[in-house]
C-alpha cells in the first residue's frame, strides 16, 4: 500500500516511518506541505496518488488556542478537510488523528466511541470539528482518538519532549516539584499507536476508533512508574488538578480515559498495558534501569 504521512517529523509521524516499510511511504513535513494550503494539498495528492494518507498534523498548543481559535481551526479543521477532499478525489483513504480532549470528563468511566463528546476548550472543539469534517467528507476514513502520547521524537507542537522526558529532567535537577494526581487518562506510546495505524489502515474497517494503551493512571502515577523503571528515587509531591485547571487558559477534562471498544469489536485490540509500553519507551530512549 502507498502511504503519504503528513507531519512526518512529529512525535507520531517519526514512529510511523519506523513501522511502515520505506518503499511504501512518502513522508511530508510541514516544510513540504502546509495542509491549510488547499491548492498545494491537491497538487501533491494528485502528483503522488497515495492509497492512504495519514494526517498526524495538528495545532496542539491547547492554551494558546484559546486566543488563537482561527489558527487552531485552520489546521485542525480546514487542513483536515482539505486532505479528506483530496483523498476523495483520487479514491484514497485517510487516517486522521484526534484526541481524548473531545470529552468533558464528567462520565468518570472509560469513554467509548458511542459516548457523546463535550469539548471544554477551543482546541478540543477544533479537534471535534476536524473529526466531523473528515467523516462528513470521506467514507474511506479512520478517525483515531488517542491520549497522552509519548515517543522518542517528542511533541514538536508542544515545543519538543513529552511529559515523561520533562519529569525525568525535573527529577534529575533535584529541586522540589509536584505532579497532578487526580487527572486520569490513558498514556500511549507512539510506537504502539503507529503499529496499530499501519495494521488498521490496511483493512476496510473504516470509522471512529479509540486507540490507547490499556489501563489508566494520573500524571502522578505515571511519574512514579517512570522513576521506578529507571531506578531513581525521587521525592516529589502530588498536586490538585483543580489548582492547575484554574491557572491555565484552557479547561481540560479531569478524566479522559478511553476504551478501545471499536478496536475490540473488530478483533484488533491487542494494545499492551501502559506500564509495559512505558518500559519499552524507556528502553528505546536508553534510560531504563539495567
Ligand atoms: N501529544 C499528545 O499527547 C496528543 C494527545 C492526543 C492527540 N494528539 C494528536 O495526535 C497528533 C500527533 O501528535 P504529535 O504528538 O505527534 O504532534 P507533533 O509532534 O507536534 O507532530 C505534529 C506534526 O504536524 C506538523 N504540522 C503542524 N501543523 C501543520 C500544518 N499546518 N501542515 C502540515 N504539517 C503540520 C508539525 O510540524 P511543525 O512542528 O514543523 O509545524 C509536526 O511535524 C496531533 O493531531 C495531536 O493533536 C496528541
């Protein structure tokens, strides 16, 4: 299958290039293609005629989006729509990546694809509108909601690195710090997500999917497990989500755990538990305890 990967130097894009055989993939960075440029999208899609486009590009600066709705909607909605329309023109499929933030957190048990989204922020509204733009344009689409990504390339959209890298750096600095212990989600290794995208996109099982590593934890629990796996004893304290949420521009859900219900229904939910995925990530980074 011939893939076109958008956002190829991002956290997820980098891992997609590791799992999709080189001869099957055309990687495109933002320098090669800005997805908000409709003419360029159509030009490159017509030129290369991919069978499957994977859109990992996103405006992910959640707080900045509150004062830059236009920027967030341009990438997360219009960019996604451009790709879906171009894919439809040539009969290609599209994998589009969305987020656990489309939910409000009020449910307090794992969210399935059939649960009603209730976005709390501009970023979340733009991601939900992006899902709707893709689903409304293209039948041959996979919309994949995921959560708390960690991968070796780090999230470019958030200035590089990820939560795990930053908590290790803080721990090694030796100064006191705190981590939120009452906001729960499903941390997900981009290598595992990339493998699942590669597998799912070769099927005809189009639709909306939650794809996360199994289980759930708070940011505090994720930090504790990280230090345990790298063999460091670090003292840090739990903090409250309500305090963080009051201090940031964007409101976030206190609970956004996802259940891979659709993936399970189609017999493809072999995602491993997040602690195993974290262990594999730390090994790949070369920071796991020997
Ligand atoms: N990170 C998370 O925890 C998380 C959680 C849930 C969902 N997601 C979603 O998962 C997807 C991938 O996340 P990630 O962590 O891999 O993000 P990332 O590291 O920021 O990668 C995104 C890539 O898209 C590119 N890009 C941004 N705007 C673009 C545009 N207008 N046209 C073309 N390319 C553009 C970026 O390039 P430049 O940096 O050069 O602009 C970057 O290469 C995103 O859609 C995000 O919303 C992420």
